[in-house]
């Protein structure tokens, strides 16, 4: 190593070494051979191979199967406030570059893809909503969050509040409690109601960052929604799993003849109605229904009015062990949609689970089309928006698949 190191040393297996050299940033529990001294959970350790060669520095946690999460592969890095301030500025400058006018409503930090493992930060105007899923980041929040405000202020961005959405079970696997609430910091408010209005693709949305799913709004589909809307003019659209109505509203705004927004959640339907009213859109209807049952009912009736169907389901799988079951679920809704559409109709379909890889998703679509007796003419193949960057060789960052087809 090039500098004196004071961190405990974790020696890892040859397999673990290969993964890190190939670009991954995780060391699993089974890949740790030994620790030269007692490592503190949430503290930093140096990772070396069996010959003592430095491979990186990361957060250690014996409670997690991901035993070490790397934050640097540079032996000269010093992990002080200046280091993390540089990292934050790098993240925010990247978003300002790739998101342009959408910088005011985007994901500012995307975990491992930004070398902040387990940390999500979404910006909704003057509100930051965070989610912390690693103990190492949890221990640094007192330094990191004020630095975020400082760096953004230097860019002319005023932040009114930081709200933590740490109400996810994954935290328990890291040895942390689940909780949510405002982060107390001088100059920031802790008395807001959690409601705010954002604008995306020229469409306004009411969002609830305290009670809504994840951080309150799914930002990763931003440009996919725009793409879906581009072909919606004069179409009769069925938007399945509408959630906040984002795909439905993009299509309605783009001149669709009519859009039916469907979700099993009554709250989601009410929110979609509110968002339609907020944008003075009247070419929509709303239905609270199970999408699987609705597609079956429409097919059996033999009277489907739709020439454009959008499928944006929640992740059907959150582990590798349930991928096959998820594949059957994806195939069922896609096959039924293909059967419902007239020849020349349009289908937008996606998966947000990284376990359902692009190869598996494409294979499923081929199978669904074959069983439906149709062919697919691909219009677009897309992924998540660039504020959710994909770090090559870290497949967990590559999760969203989005396709638009004409069914022929």
C-alpha cells in the first residue's frame, strides 16, 4: 500500500478478489477468510487478497451477508469530510449534467452506482427524501446530510427539509431499526405534512413522501413515460398498475382519445384522479381492479376497446429463488394483453426487478407472443433514466427493462 493504514484488514478468497477486480463492490460473508483485528460494525476495513495486496476500503457489517461494501479502491484516499464532500459534488454535478432542466426532480444518489452503498436520495424540489440501507452510511448521516445541503447551496439550490424513509425491512438485516421522520438540522423544517407538488414532463403530480410507496414517487420511469406518450395520440389506452397515474397522464396529455387507469389500490386510484384534475385532463376514466382478473374478463368478453396497453407492474420477484414464479406472472399479463390488442395495436411493457434480467424478460416476451399467436415489432428498448446510473459489473444497478412494441 502507498500510505499508512489504520483500518482492520479483511483477507478475502480468490473468488472475492476476482469479483472486485472485475468491478463489483461487494464482499460476501463466505468470501472473507480472516480479519487481522476486530472490525467494528459500520466501520471501515481494508480488503486485501491472500498475498496482502490492497483491493479496496469499505463498510464492514457482520450482521449482513454483504460483509463489506466498498467505497474506494484507492489506497491513498482519506475518508474525512473533504472526501465525502467531493463525492457528493461529483454526484450532483453528474445529475445537473445529464438531467438538465429535470435536475429539480430527480434521484441525486443511487447507492452503489454513486459509491454511497445503501443510500438513496431523491430530490422533489426543495425536499430531499432519503433511504439508508447500510450501517456504514447510517453512522455517517450526521456528516453527510449537512454536507448535502452545503453542496447543493453552492449550486444555488435551497433545501427546505430532509425526510428519511427508513421504513423498510431490509434495514433489520443490517442490524438497524425501521423508522421514518424528518432529519433535524438547523435551518430545515421538521413540521411539514409530507405533501408536495412536482412537475415531470410538463405534468404536475401531488405526491406524499411520508406515506407514499418508496420515497413517494418513482422517478426512474421519467423518460419512458415520455416515450409511451409519444405514440398515444388518438389511441384508446389501458394503463395497468397505474399507481400515481403517471403513464396514464402522459398519454392523456399527449392527445389520447381516452385512457383508462387501473390499479388494485383504492388510494392509488384516488391519487390518480387528483392528479388528472390537477392537470385539467378529462379524457380519462379510473377503475379499481385486479389487473390479472380485468385482462381475463376483457378477453373472455371478446369486446376490448383498447388499441394501446401499458403494463407497469410492481416487482414480481425480489430474490433469485422466486424468479420462475415471477416469469409466469409476467408472461400471463403480457400474453393476455397481446391477445386483447388488435393487429397493429401497441404494447408498452416493463419489469423493475434486477433478478428478472433482460435476457429472461425478452425470453418471456417471445414465449408470450408465441402463445398469443402474434409477432412483436419493436419500437423502443429502454432502461431507467440516467439519474439512476448503471454501474457495469454491478448487475444490481441494472434493473429496469422497458419495451414498446407494435403487435402484428
